[in-house]
C-alpha cells in the first residue's frame, strides 16, 4: 500500500452528497429513470462528465439532490462514504451535509439528519465512534475509546471517529438557517459539533446567515465558512472579522485578507483537486497551499467532494507531496497537526494523538 494510503489521516471538509460513489449515483439515477421520474439518458453523461466549472458543479448538485434525497438513499450514502474514508485510513472524519426538507417525501430537516445517523449505525466494516464521550453510556464508551478493538481472530479492527457538521446553503433564508442551527443544538448528543456555510458562492448575501451563525457560536457550536471561493473582497473581509474556527478554500484572497488570516491563525481547509477542477485556482503551482505551508499557517488537506471530483484523501496527500516537493515525514506531520483543528472534544483528540504517535514510530 502506498504511504499516503497507509498513513492515518484526518478529513475535515467533506460534503456528504459530494462524496457519493459514482456507481451509487448511477444506480440511483437509473432506478429513478425506470420509474419515469427522470430521463436517465439525459442524466448519465452529466454524471460521468469529468471537467466542470464551479457553476456546472452546482448544477450537478441539483441533479444529485433529486436522485439522492430520500431517507433510505441518504442512509446508504452515509454508510458508504464512511466506509470509503475508513478504508483509506481516515481515522477521524468530520462529515458535513445540508439538512433538507421535502414534504412530498415526508422529509423534514430532522428526519434527514436521522437518516444520516442511521447510516452511521449501519456501517459494519469498521467500528464507528460518533457519540461524544460525555453522552456515551459507560460500557460503550470504554469499548469505543479504549484504542483498537480486537475481533475474534485477533486482528485489529479499523476504527473511525465521525462527527457531523450541519450546512447552511447560501440559497436559504435567515429563518431556514436558524432552523438548521436549532437542529444542530438538539443533535449535539449524536455527534453534531458545528455549522458550515456552503453552497454556490455566487448566490446569497452574508448578512442573511449572520444571525444564525452568531447564535450557533453563542451556543457553543463550532463554525466553519466557505470563504473566498469566488472574488468578493467585502464578504471575505466580513467573514474573517467574524473569526470562524476554520475556513474552507481561501482562493480569492487579496493582500489585506492574507494579513488578517495569518494574524488570526484561523486554520484553512485546503481542497487542491476541487480548486483546480473548478478553476478557482489556475494551476497547482499557483495554489496558496505553498505560501501558507511555508508560513507555517494551520492547514488541513481535504477532499471537498471526493465523488464529484473523483479523488480521495490519499490522492490529495500524494498531489501535495508531488507538487510541493514534500517528503513522507512532512506529510505525516501535516496530517498529525490536523488533530488540533478538529472540532472534537479533548478525549477524542488525545486518542488521535496516540494513534499518530504510534504511527510515527512506524515511520522511523
Ligand atoms: C460550496 C459546496 C461545494 O450538503 O447535500 N458544496 N459548497 N463550494 C463547494 N465547492 C465545490 N461542494 C459542495 O452536499 C452537497 C452540497 O454541499 C455544498 C453545496 O451546497 C452542495 O449542494 P450535501 O450533503
């Protein structure tokens, strides 16, 4: 196995529906085609197309949502996405998704999130720890937090910590955003740790979501923002003023924004393939990863939408190593440092530090 696959990794920026397997998306689309809900022949080439601009990506998401947004599909996708990340040695996954309402399917934002939780429970190939330590009944917590479980043949079973972020879509109203925050608060006991602001960056106005984001923070939820995915100097400025606990992308930053970002030390979720494929950054050589890495700014490599961009976290580590001339040890350090930028509690962080420390011994 290549070093980038075998190395323990932390994924902090993965959208549930963007991480869907191609095969699952095609299967679900074909089934809807058979029912006459969509015209599969029109949809197939859109799914299989490789190069997409940022605006085309959001058109694809609208299509993906038609195909995936029912309870059983959401459960299935969650299960598969967690299994896929675990299979490439992601040891902590912060999965984000936009709770959706669809009256015709009897779906509320709450039942959508419940379907996601059902997916976490359905994972069988690895141990999934998603209930926070202080919520866990004693007997379960000792199993899930006491290192690697042994199966009956004595082989260590893989284990992954999963935490959830609920996303506010930039198309939503202030009230809808607030509903998502209230739901996140109710769902804290099931591993919801924060709020993400995402969606088409060409749509909506920062002021619309601000009351909900402020409320989330006051209530102790973590906040991460998609920031600077398109050129919008004022919005980037205002977002940095808000001091979120992390930001994603940071592609269209100007000198003043870099200064603010660096002085505030806000960790950046870097999505190399996504940024290149959507032309948010012209070439990999021009990517701001290089400058931020050199400046020792807190960074974490992430996939964004592993299904839509046909990538994996291991692949993102390989691309970074090859493009920026970094060795295995440096990549391991990068991965290990991400533990500190997770929105997990200290018990989980301590457990992850131990995982990385024992991984470091193997690196020698
Ligand atoms: C901004 C993105 C995104 O929430 O249905 N999303 N938002 N920028 C991006 N860069 C390419 N990639 C994904 O997952 C899909 C949703 O995540 C957001 C969009 O709102 C998209 O509809 P969920 O699980």
